């Protein structure tokens, strides 16, 4: 047994100097620039266009994009910090930043050709929002039951079909769209395509009227003989399933961060209110029942943070993280719903009205158990991995 223990490893939640500065910058921006717009954006179901240039100028839309392509050259963990801090103020803005960084940017970094990286990553870092289009009416948890079809015709493909529940659809200028080349080949026929918003035959359909994250655009996409150049295949023909699976594994850590930030935001509001609200001559925070509630909430949030940070740091270290990503997404979404619900109860009647922020946290939390893999799908993944079953 060694005489001394290694001291190089840092606690998961201890940030280095660069990470601390980055988190502080994002937190200040979220509170000062996003905070005043949250209620209006939620009520109008519209993302403020004034926020997009600010997100780009701060480098938050291309955190991992290498400097040579105009990005920040940061880490995946920094992207997770950004999603967490922004979601503590507004989960709608948080998911826009999340999809941009953990799905779109990561897909191009891993699977894009040099030409695609130069073109698409440069735009994603500078001024273009990205969207990731996998889901369809009959393709949710069964992600590869795709009906969208692609047919090769000379030097271009023709895409036909419909995509549903696509985040960032209204704001996006470039889309990663999955379609099937050969239905008989099953998942091995699925291919990923880079589609520009102005391609003939492509259009954005209706925006969904949602329970929560209402400022985030969730729309259908319509493909009617949409012509896509052969050069716009992402990865290889027939390898779309691999791109989808591996990108979503990364994206789940982002959703975990979104739910973590949401839970922290709800807790912050509840704790502040509990210290201000007086009943029976003293602040309700002095009552043991309220203290216990806030303590339990804080403990669950910290547990979620450890799971999310661990998964993100494993990815940056290029170590296996699939199980940890599923655990982080599953647990953080559970915590977000419980914490937001309890925050409403701490507010009492005030928590049930829109004049106070916690009812929005409660509405926003529900989606965490649904998108980028439902809670049941996360449990199925975790179960297979911990039991070593196929």
C-alpha cells in the first residue's frame, strides 16, 4: 500500500480558474440580460431576437468549436456549465444553447468533413442557430422507425417526409435531418443530411403550443422533394443511426444540466421567499418543516450536480460515459420536477400564480422526463449496462 495518496484529482464540483470565470460571466449574463425577458417570452411564446446576437457575441453558441473555425475552443464541461447557469434563469434559453452545443456542434465535430466543418461550424459559432431533426409522428422512443425517405438522384438526394417536435426550428438556419435511404435495410438505411433553411422543398411548419419552455420553438419540418447535394451527407450514407445514438448520448448530459439549472433556480427562489415570508410573527424559513424541505431539495440538487458533472468530465476525458449520461439525465429530470413542485408549495398560494416565478419552473420541468429519451428509455439503458445484457 502506498505511503501517500495521490492529490492531483480535484472534487467534481471544484472548478478551475477558467471555469470559475466562465461560469461567473454566464451567470451575470443570464441574470441581467435574460432575466428581465423571461415572463414576456413565456407569455408570448416567442424567443426574443435581441438575445441571439448576445449569445453569439459571448461565444455561447460555439463553445467547443475550435478557434480556427471562429469558436471559443472550450470544453464540453464548459458547455454544460453554460446550460446549467442559463437554465437557472430560463430553461427555454437553456435548451437553445444546449441543442446548439451538445447536439449540432458535437455532430459536426465528430462526423463532419473538413469542408463541412469550415462551413457549418464557422456559421454555428458566428451567427447561425442549428437544429437536430430525428423525431417523427411514429418515431419517438422507437427512434429508428423513420418514415422520412431519401432517394439518390445523380449528384443530389431528394428528401420527403415530416419531422415533429424539432427544437430551435424557428430560429435555425441549418438542420441535421435524418431520413431512410432503404427501408428494407432497417436502421442501416438511415442517413444524416445537412439541410439549409432556404433549400427548395424545405419548410418549417406549425409551432407547438406547449405546457412549458414556451419561448423555445418546437415545430414540425416539412420535406417535399427537398433537394440536398451529395456533399451534404453528414458521415456516410447508412451511418445515420450511429450518428444519432452517439450524439444523443452526449445530448443527454446537456438535458441533465438543463434540469439541474432549473432545479437550482427554483430552489433559489424558494429559499429567498422562505426568508422573506412571515407567518405567526416570524419568517417561514425558521420553521423546521420548511427548513427540512429546503434541505432535502438542496441535497437532491447536489446529487444531480455530481452525476451531471461526472458524466461531462468523463466525456472530456474521452472515457466511457453512456451509463453515466443516462443516469444524469434520468435523475436530474426527476429532481427538477420534485424541487419545482416543492418550491410552489413553499410559496403557497402565491406559487400558483404567474406573478411569481416558481410556477414556470414547475411547468418547464416536465419536459425533462420526455425529450432526448424518456425516463423509461434511460432506465432501460441503465438496466442493460449495469446488468451487462444486450
